[in-house]
C-alpha cells in the first residue's frame, strides 16, 4: 500500500558512461561515446550495468541488458568476460597478459554470435541493443589487436645495482590505422597523382650515361666558374673531412687547364666531384634543387661512380681511389643523390683496410713522410664518415679491433709535401691549423664509437650507461664550442679557415649522438618519470638543431652555406629539416598536452602558461613547415617531411581544442596533398618539352603512372613512440600502389 506521500519511486539507472558522469558532461551513449573520444587524453569509455553490482566486487560491465535472452548473455559473458579491460599499450605488464590468439578466438566467437542474431527476423529491443554492443566490442577488439601487433613490446626492469634497462624498439613509426575509410578513399587518387608527377619530374632530370660520359672534359664549365666551385668546396667540407692535400691539388689543377687531356683520370674524377659538391654552395644557387648545374652534377657523380666501381675497379684501389670514394660519398649526400647499396662506408673501410690504412704507417719503412701523413689523415676521415653513417642507420661500425694508428699531426698543408724528408714539429692544439677540426674530432672518436655500439647493440639498454655517455658527449660539445669560439678570434691567414658553417655542422653532428642515445628512453618517459631526463636532453638537442632553420627565409636566396646544405642535402645533412628532429619536437608537445589533460587542476592561468611554454617549439615547427612547402615550390618533389609535419601540427591543434584528432589530421593531409599536387604541376609545366604542357591532369597522370615512389609509402624515422594519433604510413600506402620502402630517398 502506498504511503501518504504517494508511492515511492525507484531511482532511474544512469544512462551516461562513468567518465561523462564524473566530468558532468552530456553523453551521447555511444560505445565509446563522443566526449570520451574527443578528450585530449583518450578515456576508456565504460558503462555501469543497470542491475546493482555485488558490493564485494564493484565491477562494471559493458552494456548487457538484463532483459536479453539468458542463453545469449551467458554465451556473451563466457566468451568475452564482463567488461574488456582497458589496455594501456605503454604498460608492458598488461601487454604480456594479452594473448593475441585468444583475441582472435573472441573475435571469431563474436562473429558467430552476430551471425546468429542477424538470422533472427524479429529481435526484441534489448537484443537489438546487444547486437549493437557486440558490433562495437568487435571493432574495439580489432583495434586493440592492431595496436598490439604494431607496438613494440618494451620492458622496463631494475637490476640489482639499481640500474634501469629497457629493450630497444623498432626504427619505424607504427600506429593504429584510423577508421575514416571515406577520407582514405578520397586521398587515393590524389596520392597516385602526386606520385606520378614526382616520378615524371625525376625522369626528366635523370641522366642517361654512355660509358659513362662520351667526353667528360666538355661538361666542365669555364675556368672562372670552376675556380668558384672549387673554392665553395674548400671552404665547406674540406676543413672537416680532410681528403686533399690542397697545395698538391692546386698544382694539378693548374696543369689541367694547361693540358686537359694529359691529366690523370684519377684527378679528373676528384675535380668533377669537387665541382658537384661546390654547385650546392654556388652564389646564385637557391638550394641546389634545380639550377643550371642539375644535369651536370648528376653526370659528374655517376661518372666518378662508374670509374670507381666499373671495369677499372681493380686499378682504383689506391690512395687516389680512396680520395675519390670519400668525395663520392659526400657528393651523394649533399647533391640529393641518395644512398647506394653498392657504395657504402663499410665498403670504404674494407678498401682502406686492404690498403693497410688501419696499421700505423711507421711499420712500413718504404713509405715517405708525406705518404705516411696522408694515410693517417685519410683513415681519420674515413672513420668520421663511417661513424656518421652508422649513426644514421643504427648499424654497427665495422672497424678492426686493436688497430688504431697514430692521429694526424696538427700541421698546415703547406708544412708538408711530397718533397720533405722529415716531419716538421707539430703545432699545439690551441693553435689553428688546416688539421684543427679533424684533430679535435679524433679526441672524441672512441667515445662516439662507444655510443654507436650502444645504439646498434640489440637487447636491453642500460639507462645508467646512457646517462654516462650523455655526460661525456655534452662535455665534447662544450669543448667543441669553446674551440670554435677561440678560432673565430684568431687572426685570419692562408689555408682553410673556420667559419660558421663548420661550427653549426659539427655541433649538429655531436648533438645527434645525444638524441640517438635517448630514443629508447623518450618512449618510456611519457609514462615513467624516472626517464624525464631523456625528454629534457632530447628536447634541448633537437631545439638547438632546429634553431639553425631560423636563417632560412625562402624564397629568398640563403646567404650562408649551412642553409644551402640543409636545403639540398639528404640524411643527416638535412639537419633541422630532418624527420628525426621533427618527430622529437612533435612528440614533446603531444606529451605535454597529455600531461595537462591528466591534471584536472590545470585551468585558467595555468593552461595559458603551459601554452606559452609550448609556443617556441610550435613556432619553430610552423617555420619549418613553411620552408618545406617553399622547397617543393622550388622544384623538389619530396613531400614526405611536409605532410608528416603538417599532420603533427594538426594533431596538436586538435588536442588543444578538444576536436576529433584523426579527422583533423586526415583533412590536413588531404589539403596538403592538394597543395603539393599544384606545386608539382607548376614544376612540370616549367620543364621544357614535358608531356604535360596544355594537357589535362588526368591524362598526364595516366601517361606517367609506373612504379610508385617509396618516399610516400613509409616514413623512415628515428624510433619514436606511437603518441601521434595518426598513421600516415597506412594512409599513404594503398594496396594498388604499395611497394617496399626505401628509407634513404
């Protein structure tokens, strides 16, 4: 019987998810709901069952209506458990508990249940809700499986001595593919067209060589132009990589202009490679991307490559051949020629060791003083090139253990020569000479070899060892900075002089070692505060390198040599425009935004302060994005870095404004591809005699479709955590045009 106040009403069960109820926001009751999906830090959306839960357990369950048929709910609960546990992919303990075959079995069970439900002609309303819940759970489980398959299984453990170790991670940015199939389908044609245009541009710039150039002498410019190109090389790379004896080179250079046909072929190969490198720094060159030397430098590089590895390979095993090899590797990187599977620093080391450069020249009594000094110089240069290549690839450096000849003497080139009988007294290291930079590099070569070995070694990485190596590398950076500063104050004279190019180049090179040391720990730092120093050290090094892009202001012609190098170079020569620098800076901002979303008290002024702290990083990334687009407009068909950075900045904007990240990222990439396509068409229209003049876009694309460009297939990054809520590798890799990637282009 009802009381005087009327019948007592039972409290209506909550329909919103638990997360929306706690945050007091309107829930759309989807699985997962919209507010949880749009949250900065993705929330694990879960619903409380309508029926009271046992007080001892207090366990929530996924929407499973009590009024549903009991056999269905029992089968559902038995196969899938009451509620799928939210999986944190950064927690290896949970990862180790997840059995992928079990997930596949559950998916198959869910599929069978859905098939049975779909055969029913008239399902009650609650069964319809169960069907929807099964559909949603199937999709979520499939996404979890994809994440577990793509995410490296990192482990963190502490040794008895308190040292923390983590496993190494694969060198690829793999993240969960987004589910916006309609956006991906819209981009398919645009990606195909961009690739076709890129391939067509490259084909027009390609060089067809006949043995390898019928008359190489006729390709060499006039002497005034050559003089300028040679000076461009001597003022940039020669003070760092000592390949030539400059007085001997000038003597052979003057003889070449007197009687060109009588010059040795080895000198001609050195000359054309020096000219190819010098074109990048020529005064009227915007970036060495597309100018009057474009076809010439390709012919020069391939001619030297043919001479070195072609039919005359046996006769090129000499000091002259080693000099050509060193110049050729530099030309490949600075002239945007990419890497070669035939030409590598390991092959260079093998050639040098077959000539005995790894042995102290004092053990060869028949060698002259000049030959001994040139051998130790070349060996030091080869080690520098090999270390840089090993750092880029993450592979070990192949040096013979126990062979370490004396370092080169700190002398000017004019102090030694082929006619000297005894070694002149060496100069103090505090005094600048033509060998100062290479001598300074020799002081840290063993340390950097240890860093490369640490990076390339598989298995667990010791954090204490990484910190020790970082401390030593930071000291090497300070020593380098102090030396370059003292060089700037020294009086100028004859020979090779230090410039701002060398200071930035060497500083960038050393800081890349610090970045590579902390790559495995940056990932862990997002969830483990013990690795916070890795974030700090990596951010500091990346910001210093990125700051070197401030001098870029395209389309204005860069005034300094360093800017011209990063515009034209590949690999580590890209400097602040490289994907590794972009990834580290973008990851830091994403991590900061995730930290803010987990701190509920960070509101009002606190949020504005945090945004102001991120502003310098965002500013430099936006500046780099603008310059990357300008590089494409200058004729470079490389779009990978531009679209990747545009996607990162789009994710950052979406996280700051609580928008759907994946949709914003995909829309940004779509817009970026349209911009790239328009710029590539403009480049094609400027090429004389191309097939696209006055031709519709579709016809031209069909005419140039062929093998896809690997640059858009995969992203060859330094290893970073899948914190970026995007999957450009999946987005730009379609079944109809996908091929194995080439990370070197």
